[in-house]
C-alpha cells in the first residue's frame, strides 16, 4: 500500500487528503506544526475579535480524521531526504513516504526594515501569529500598519475592536492601487478613513524604533515623520514558504515550480497552494496565487493524479472576493489597475460612495473582459459564464436581473446602472425590461 505524506494542514493539504481518501485506500499522513486540526484561516480574525471561538472555525469534528483513516502528526519537518524518500521531523522518528505533497503555505514578506525584529512587530498569517497578536496588543494605544493589501485592512479592523488607534501607511496614491483601478481604490480609501483609520498615502516605512527593553516605541517614515506606537503590523504581502526546499533538488523560483499536473522537478513530489509557482500559468492567471479557492482546487486536482487519475489543474477565469470593513468586494476576469491595449471601461458608483460596478471590455467588440463590484453581491456562476461565453456589455446590461444576489440591489442600483450606461453612449441603448420599468416608477425614475 502506498504511503502519501502531506506537509501542511491548510485548505490545500486537507482537501488533498480528503479526496485521496475518497479515491484510494492509500495510507495518508498529514504533518503540520501549526495546529492539531485543520481550521478556516480566513476566519481567524473573527476569533480575535470575539465573534467566534476557535472550535467554531474547525470545519470537521476531531473524530473525523481517525474515522477516515487520515493520520495527523503535529510536528515540524526539518529536512526532506529526497534520495531516501524520508522526512526528518522535529519530534518522533523519521517518516518514509512513497508520494510527498508539499502544501507549505505562505510566510509574511519582510524587506529588511531596521527594527523589524523588535517586540511588538509582526505579520499576520498563521494561528501562531494570532496568538502572538493577542500578547502584543495588550495595553497598546496606537498601532502602525504598513502595506496596503487585504491582510492590512483585516488587521486594522481587528485592532480597532480592541480600542487601538490605527495609522495605516500605504506607498501608493490610493489603497491597494497596485491591484485596484483608481476609482475603486479611492472608494475603499474613503471607506477605511470613515472607520476612523488614519490612512497615510504615498508613505512608506523606513525604520522601526525600539525602546530600552527591545520593544517598538515609534516608526520613521520616508518623509522623516516619527509616529509613536506600541505595535507595528507588517502586512506588505506574503510570499511562498519554500525554505524547507533549500539544499534539495526540488526546483524553486518565487515558489515551488510545478507543471500543469502540480508535479515538481522531482519524481513523486507534488506541490499545491500558496507555496506553488506555476511554470505555465493559465490564460489571465498569475504564476503565484495565494488565494483560498486556488488551494482548494489544487488539493482536489492533485488527489486525482496521485490516486491514478492524472488530471491537469485548470482554474478557469480569475476571480476573488474579500471584505473591507463592511464593504464586500468581488472581481472576475481582467479588471486590474490599468486598462490593456484595446480595452475600455464603464464605471458606476452610487450616491453614497459605498457601492460601485466596473465593467472592462474590448473597444471594438464590446466583449466583456472583467468585472469589479463593491457593496453589491453578484452571482459567481453568472459572472463566470458571461466571461466564458464572451458576452458583450450590452448583453450584461440586458441581463442584470440574472446576476442579482442582494435583494437591495433589486430595487434601485440596477435601474441607476442602466440609466448611467445608456447616458454614456457606448452603443445602442439598452431597453428597460418590464421589471426595470416598474422599478423606475417605484423610485421615481
């Protein structure tokens, strides 16, 4: 009987284990030094904020693993002996494997800032990071966060539930502007400030200053400004966790290099999730994608391959979702921070400045290329289908009712979007449906 060993018990590793069990009678061992059992990483912030307890974010009961014959080992892998197909652990005896799946996740990106190792300075990715944050924020009155990404805004929300004043340093002209177009970036920048966060744009961390006890007491920015604080959050992104592969023949770049079947350069070793770098990314995809659903899809894909049903990883059209305080965000296809050659856009924003819709399309054909939506919920399967079927923006406008997910969207936003779209003059006017005409009367249109 083959022995499959998976290093990492995040969404990618556990999905792989579950599906291998469905497809085979292999012996399965999952090794992780983070926690005894799998948990939902995206829900850690809600545990910190007191909305949930840790046991609430474990998707499976503790008895699930033994019942499904999945062995769990809480230990750190210190070395992979590739030639012997053996793993050397921080505890217990070495473990032999027939097939090895690397699901090593990410680590916080740091950039050699002076003082980054002081007490009270940390990133946020793992369960241990959350535990450290519990200790680091005690008696803290003012925190500084650097890095304008999704983890940063999560950390800001977490800190503010503890009554901590937050200053947010972002090097771009708008929040997350290396990803978001200017309109969406400005919308979210305003929203972050409306929650009491001091958002300093075009400002970078230069140095972290410590006190006599080795704890942070202030930071210095690129403008020479000194900001007093007792906590510093390093949230300028994450990077693939590949340190374990040093000294092995497994080829790495930014991440662990894999082919379309998630195979590494070494036979019987696969890699999935945040630690992966695709040698040939799919159309419209990035080579490294540290996203929850990517890990889940890779886990299921590799399970088929190692179980004897070789399957290529085909993620389809890009999509993602997130939350900025109380504004939800969805994106599909290509709706990045700059328009590509031959592209145009339609942008609608409601009067409150908390909802918007961006459609990116080809100028000549009007075929939809990407969607950004804030504050409105759209059905994933509909947006994905429109992109796969090469629908035009006129088709999208005619079928807005099909994508509605939030009841509030039914009443006013849909009509306002259609009205502004027609006024923009992209082409033939979209005729209001009977439902949309009734809505216009209801809202005085």
